C-alpha cells in the first residue's frame, strides 16, 4: 500500500459514487412536456411546502452536541433533582443533600453543599429571576436559599407534609410568594401560599377551589403572571398569581376550557409528572405517565405537538426507523429491560411526589425514581427530553430530531437542566484580555437512573479528554505521549475528516504522507481482543499496512468493526 494511502479505509457506504452506466441523460430542455395543452383529467394536489426554521444552525450551536458525556460528578446518594438558576446548577439527592455548582468558562465547578433535610429531597424549584431556590421534604421542612450567595436564608417548619412547590412572584414584588401543595389529605387539592420574606410559618392564604385532587405539578409563567397546575386526575388549570382566579383576555385567548386542549391528558387517563415553560412564556411542555411529551401554546391552550416515548413506540422505531435512531438488537433489548425497571420504580400514576411511593393506606413507602422532564432551549424552537435511546433535541418547526445526545451511553438519563448563557466575569477589556473574555459554553447536566452522579454534556469542540491503555499497548502509548510532551503535535491540523466515520491527524506535513515514530521510522501493531472499534471516540493508529505505525492517528465518530485487528486501538 502506498504511503499516501495512510489511514483507515472508508466504509462501503461512504465510497465515492460510481459513474453512471448507459446512455447519457437528455439535455434539460428535452425534459419539458411535449404538448403545451393541459392534460385531460383531474389535476394532482400541489405538494405542501416543507416548513423550515430560519437560522436553525445558529440555534443548534447554542445547544450541546456531544454524543457522550464529558465528565461526571459525585453525590453521596442517587440524584433526584436538577435545576439551573442564573450562573448555577443546583442538584439534590435521595439522602437530603443539596449541592451548588458554579458555571465556569468551560464546564462547572462545585462551590457548596448543604445537608438540607433528614429524608429525601422531594421537591426543588428556582424562582423565575433565578435569585431564590427552595427545597421541600417529607420531614415537613422547607429550606430557602439565596442562589447568588449560595446561602440558606429561611427555614420553615410546616404543620403538613409538603408536595410540589413553586415560586409565584416577579422581581419587583415586595412579597416572595411560594406555593406549596399540602399532602396531609391525599384526596385534597389545596394549595398553600407563603410569603417567605415575612418570616411567618403560617400561609398567607390557602386555595381550595382550583383542584379537587392532589396537585402533581405547578409552574409559574412570569411574563403573563399566571400559574399552570396539574392534578392526579390529569386536569390542568390556569390561574392568576395575583387574584388566584382564572385568567381572562388578553392573557389568554379562550373564554372556556372547552375551546382548548387542556382536557387531553385527562382524556388519556394520564398524569402530568413534570411541567416546564419556555423562557418567553409562550409555550409549555409536559411529560406524562403515559410516556408522552406534549407541547402546548400558552395563550390558546391548544396542543401543538405530541411525542410518544413509550416502550411500544420505541420498539416500532427500532424495527422501521432510520439507522440514526436504531440500536444494536442486544443493546436495545438491554435498554427495554432497564426501561421496565425504571417504570416499576416510579410508583403509581398520580403520585404527587417524584421520589415517593405511597402504599394502600396513603403513607410513604420507600423513595422511588424521579420522573423525567422535558425542557425548551432559550429560543423556544427546540424541546429537549430524555428517552431510553438518549436525550432527544426536537425541532418544533420541522418536527424532526436535530440531535441525539448520549445515545452510545449505558445510563438511562432522567432529569435534565440546560445552561445557555455566558458566565458573568469581571474583566477589564483591553487588547491583552480580549482572548480571556467569557465565551458561550452551552452545558446540559443530567441525572440518571439509580446513579450517584450528575453527567455533563457540552459541545463537540474545545478540549478532548483521552483515556489511554498503556498496559495493553505500551509502545503505542509511549509513542503518542512522548510526541505530545515534546510538542510534535502542536499546530497540526486534522487533514482527513470523513463524516460519519473518523477524523485523522498527527501528520506534521498536513497531507497524510508524513510523520514518524519517536524511534524513527515505523513500529509494529499491538492488537488486543478487548480493545475494539466498537463505539464513537475510539483513538486508533493510522497506518499504510501491517507494522507501519508512525505518528498519525485517528478518532472514530461511529463504530467501525471492519478496522479491528488492522489498526491499533490505544485510547478512548
């Protein structure tokens, strides 16, 4: 094999298309219809114009794109909640601990931890302006935090077991009102309103006229000063955060719920398990017990999109979907079994607690699994939610999946939170500090089923972290690390990039014909049956045949089993 053929061979499906065999195609003008007369008979319908989201790529650049998580961080117990607030991620776990993570220019950094509750953290919510965070637990306590100073500022001891909680105040309001669903009576839909700044443990009012069943989800829409709440019977209600009554026009465009789709979840006999709003308040999305993601318009209350993520729908997609959504049969079977385990651990539909299972007498049993959630990106053009196949990023305009995060990972991701801002950092702008100004670093943090960790997804550019295998291939790793330490690879480009295959680099000439080992010349392969090209992110040596390794290497972006025992795998 010639030296300029250095590198892995392309898979068959990416080979250049062969020349057309047969007579040449007719000129374009000969393709026009012969007679100009209209054809006799019915005319076919006009093709529908395909919807296109303007500036889609710019929006997608603000969403993480990595197929694998970059790194993970520990909790002492299984993580149950994640919220993002200003420049912070706040996470909570089954053992009652809460951790604050500060967004940095790249990634996140741990800053503080609290033992907030004796039992599990059963609810975690950040205010609309990001300044306050509240946690609740079955120990009948409520803890309030100043997010910017990551400090606990208020502790409430309630006379009842709290359910879900949500802030319902605007930035300029004197009261910091907090809604808490009481769980003393499982047949009650009462909602207590507290003023956190008053220092009083008693609610300022209790609302009993909105719901007749336990409330499972509450969300405050600050731009419209309206609260959306859902109960265990699947009924959804809008109510004013000021008057606690149903909103009227122009806040909403309907005069009766019969003109909306707010009964859809109740008709499906499902229960809302999570509810999130777009940043501008124009849309909201639910994840329900029937494993469907539903997107609603706020003003109209109409259903805009429905995505079925049940096991049955996933099995159908596995059989007839495209290769981008299919998994290997063994892997898919394992994920289905894991999904059934997840569903069994979530408790019965209608449980007001995301982490609690109730027994027949209505008392707490063992903590269960947190419910998955669906969120919007900052533009409101994409909805993001975890599934058994990975974390999907769906374009609401084209109704297509734009990205799939974590498809190659083994974890079942459940709760997600997205940061798309820019960390606030005080830097005096000069010519010398221009390159130090904070840059946008979209980051998605997620919790997984029965995992004591949070997982970090970022975009596929920036630093690349590599795990090497010196025990299995010592000479290859020594060659790679020595070249790296000596600056041999500094400034070298990726000279060979093939979409859906691999990226190749390591040639100081930049054209695929140069490079040598640290010993001069070439060295032998080091194959190991435990190291295969079985996933994206495999680090492997480029060569021009057996025993011709030099300095060039490549990284796979898809599994490439045809390269096994032909190229030395020495890292991931």
